[in-house]
């Protein structure tokens, strides 16, 4: 057996037939329309409006976000280790209290990842088929107000950068000349560019042109994305990044390593920082704890912390040693910019007027290059491409 698909139409119907489930979703969607100046959900953006153009105003249309990743369920060091490709989906406009609940995330497809070596179209065929069926025919949900026809449209494809590039038909090597899924800039330009260049963005037309070129070295495009068989989806309009993978597990590490190397021992000793980490009273608000830093930390490329530990460390670093570092120090200002960037990316809603604050990313990238003499990492460039 190479894989197993899950009948999403049945799963979604059963989920929406939970008492008040569909009504609560529609009430939440309606509430988003009361204040168009505040953005907090995918259905408030132009991309979703474009995807729904073929439906009438009376149709009930819900977005489905698709997530892809690979995992190893056997001993990764053993001879029987195998990778599984796993696809999950979630209704993208659930009320906030339901969005991160495990019961609201559904397995759609699981298969041996080696199957992709034959063809993505073959591996993801069951998923593509059911997505097209849900968009074209919808499902009938027995609601308290009577039967309701509900359509589902593929909203965004989610995942880490490797998974998104791979499934999008793009190069999986982030040292390649054209690795970015958002733009067509050369890697040397990506390493120093601090703000988006609209003229360089990938579009449906230049993506198709790159396909005909059949030269991944010159274009970054390996093959056509199999999800293009879904009418409402194209990889060049899939503007999304993963805050946890990109910021917490990468960008924060690079920045904090530079900050720590600069500050220790110029402004404080490692022993002082570790002592304050150990003595910090977290209270009941967070189950994570910051691990102390080893004496050899400066020789590493990254902090020896998980993504959640790194996020907590960045948030509390100012509390831990803010009294020891001059607040006009360039590296301290870089840390402050990182905090501002985290606050924006992790906020649950953002007003249109606050959208101007996204320019902090341009300032952050420029300051990083200037004071560290380091180039921008690919994940820093991905965030810059979304400004």
C-alpha cells in the first residue's frame, strides 16, 4: 500500500453538522464585515474575493487551507526508515477559539513520500480530485434551518519553505541561483535586498514561460505544480510564510547570536545572563522555560533552543539584561527591531493604518546588513518579499 486518502466531503459534512457549527462560522464571517479597517482573517483579503468571483452572493463558500509536510514514523536511524507525505486541511474562517484546536484540523492524505519520485500528479491525485469536487459540487449540510449547500475553495497552501517549494514545482535548494518562490531575483540580490521589488515578482505568465525554458538553473522552476489542476489555485499567488519556522526557528537565532556575541562580555557576563535566566519567575502564564547558554554558545551557528524557547528568550531578553546595555547601541536597536517585527507578525489582528508599521521589516533588514556585515538569509528575504 502506497497511501490512503480520507473522504474530505464526508469529514467536512460531519464537522459542519455539529450543532451550531455552520451558524457560528457564518456569524464570525459576518462579524468580520462590520469593521473593514481591521484585518484578522483570510476571507477579508482581495485574494479570497478573487477566488469567489464565480459564485453568487447567496452561495455559502468557505476557504480550505491545505498543509503539506513529511515525517518519519519509523526509527530515522534504522534500515526501515521511511518518509511519509502528509496532507492536512482546515477551514480557514473558523472562529478564533476553534482555529488552533486539533479537532478542527483534518488529515486528508498520507502516502509514502517516495511515490513523488514517479509523479506529484499521481501522489496527490486523490487530494486534487476531492478539492475539485468540493469547489464544483459542494456538499449538503443538514443544518437546524434546513439543508444548506456549502462550497469549499482552496485558499492557501501552507508548510515549511522546503515543502512549499517542492510542491510548487520550484527548486528545493536554497543555495540555488533562483530559490525564491515569490520573486525571480538572483540569490546575490536576495542577500542584500531589504524591500520588495514588485517588478521581480513571479506571476502566472512568467511562471509558465519559465516552465517552457526547462532550465531550473536559470529560472528556479523545475516542473508544473500539480495543484494547478485545482482551478482556484496558483502557486504564484500563494503569499504566505510560516512565522514559527522562519522567525522563531531561524531569523531570531541569527539576530540573537550577533547580539549576544556583541554584548558578552562588553556589557554583561554570560554568568550574569544565565543567573537571571535561572532566577526568572515565569508565573502561570507560560509552560516554556528558557535554557541557560553553554560556555561554547558563541562557536555555534544557532542557539541550542527550540522554536518556542527562542521566542520566549527574545521576548524576555530586554527584561533580563535591558539594564546593562546602552539603549542607543546599534545591536540593541537591532534587537528592538526584531521585537517590533515579532509583535506585528504574531498579533491576532491588524488595522489598515497599522499596515504602515510593516516598514519596520525594511528597517530591520537594512540594519542587520549594516551592523553585522552579514548577508540576509533566505528566510529574511521571504519576509521582505511579503511587504
